C-alpha cells in the first residue's frame, strides 16, 4: 500500500481523532484548565505509543512537553517537528455559533477552538508520520517536540531547549502554525514578526468614588488611560514612542514591489471583515503593513463598572493589555523598556502608572535558498501543481528565533491555514481540504528533504 492510499483510506479515522483532541479544552492561559492541558499532552503521547514510537512527557514548571523520536539511521537527515497542543481562551463564549470545545463539521470546515491554531495543524504531522510508518516509507529520522505553552510565551520550552540541545539535534525544524494565501495559491512563510506584550495599570484615587460628588474634581483613571493610549500613535499611524523605529530596517522598493505581487483582493478583505476601509501606517500597502512594519494595538481595556444597569462610579483603577508586533533588528526587551519609560513619562500627576511585561519574542526571516525551504517548495508543488509564493506573516512564533539562537537551525514554516480561519477569535475553523492536503504534503517534504540534504 502506498502512503497516499493509506491517507485516503484513513481520512475518517484521522478526522475522528482530531475531533477528540479538539474536545479537550487545553487553555494554557487559565489555571482552571490545567488538568485539561495535561489531558491533551497525554492524548498526543498516546498517539505515538500506538505507533510503537519512543515517547515521553517532560515536566516543566508550567505545562508539559511531549517529546518523541524515531531514529532510523544516525547517518540520515533528521527533521525536528515543532507544534503546540495548547489553545487560546475561547471567550467570549456567547459569540460562538456552536460551543468552542464541541467541534462541529459543516461547510467542509471544522469549527472549534484550536482547529487551526494549532491542534489541527500539529495533528497533520502526527498523521503524516503514521502514514509513513504504516507503509514502511519513512525516509529519514524524525523528532517531535510538542508543547503546551505557546499561547503564553513558551517560557518553559526555552529552558527545555537550552538543557537538551543534544537531544534536539537535527538538520531542520518543520512547523505548521501559519497559513497559505488561499487554497488555490500555496505559499510558505519566510518571515515572522516579533512581539512585546505588556499590561498597564493606571491608578487615581485610593478607592472608587461617587461620580457626582467627585466627578470633575478628581482625575478619572479610565479617561486618563484612554488619552495616554491615544497618544501612542499619530494621525499617520506612526508609533510615537521615542526610539521605537531606530532599528527598523527600511526595505528597498524592489523587495516591497515583489511582496505586492502576491495575490490580494482588498475589496474581498474588507468585505470579509465587514469594514469600509483598511487603516494603518501611511505609505504602506496592507501586505507591507502586515509583513514588514511594526505595530501597536490595545488587546483589552477595562475598569470601573461594567455590569448590567447603571452605577455612577469614578473608578480607582483602569487597565489595558497592549501588544507590539516587531520586525527584524527590533529587540522585544528593548522595546518593552522603551514603552515602559515612555508610558510613565506621559502620565499626568493625578495618576500612578504600573507597567507589567507579559511575554515577548524576536522576529525572524528564513532564507529561501535553504534545503528545508527547497524541500517544502517541492512538496507543495507536488500536491498543488504550482510553485508556492514566499510570504512574510504578521503573526509571531517567538520560539522560532530561539531555535535559530540555541540550536542554530532554521524553521521551515509550512502552514496550511487560511486568513479566514479566525484563529484567536470566536468560530475558529480549519478546512477539511487543508487538513488532508497538509498531511499529504508533509509526507512529500520528508522524501524531498532527504534527497536534497
């Protein structure tokens, strides 16, 4: 039996198993889901055990890491597969058309939290590996490192990598946690932005006050916080933090023109999001703003009374979570320090400010002349019948830069999701076409990488 025949005959099983994994609410950011996160790790471990593969769970100070390996011959190339089984919180639940941890298949898509990010995509690798094992077709050595803390910064994975460099030795790292341009246009991500994520707290009076008695007399922390946040960007969409752009590379016009050759329909983009116009830094296209320019966004803001009905309160505190996407040469640590210094300096005397860093990571760019990229491109061409387009993506996978630093390995970002998958949002989905096409393409990657390497 060929590998592709095995995949075709087991599509139903592959789907049922993924749906079972998606039912586990492995939300790493919320401690009430701690046992569920471990259940997801045990589920992954069981898949390798069923295939007779050497596998173990490594404990960390947070959530566990699943590590498996199959070494055919030390002289053969080794592929290290990275992915994560943890997911984003599903809140707000009321905006989901179906419960986020009760997966539904409709319109040729799987709807569930984690369907595309990253359970569906990491499970493709496990099933591709299964197909190769069951048909005795695995051409090289494979190692798997699947963690449970990607959505909260991968801090403990960093420790694991530094302590296990020999165990993790490989020739390339393969990751599916990105997207393609469309199901008709394959692409490979060659650039990711970095990240600086902070939480700010603005405090005014020492307690909540009556807004009638004290309004107009005591500074309102929410009003103040809103003005402070608004000042972080000017009317041109430029970030006003001193020094923020000092290390941002200005790419040549030729490179930018090449980026904009990628298929992109602005009207479809706006219609899909229900917006009348796009908004961003002046002088750049939507593709450029996403791939090669830094950003600053408020991810959440709260304070005062937000319950039903009215409560005339002047709040004591206001809070916000703010993320900054960074480009190559920008250091997440330096940007966090610049933000903290500036935010405290712009605070008026009637409030006190506290900035608490959450997590961060560095941007990365992958060379298109590397063996791993060439193998991925050949694999996609075999399944799609056309050459994939190299793209830069706006998201962040902080661990990619760490792989480069600690393991001296490039990561091939061969993802199969779509922009419309609504990752991190209600009604996240992943197409059945993408799931099965991904499994098939991954099997080809192993063969081509072995030949090229």
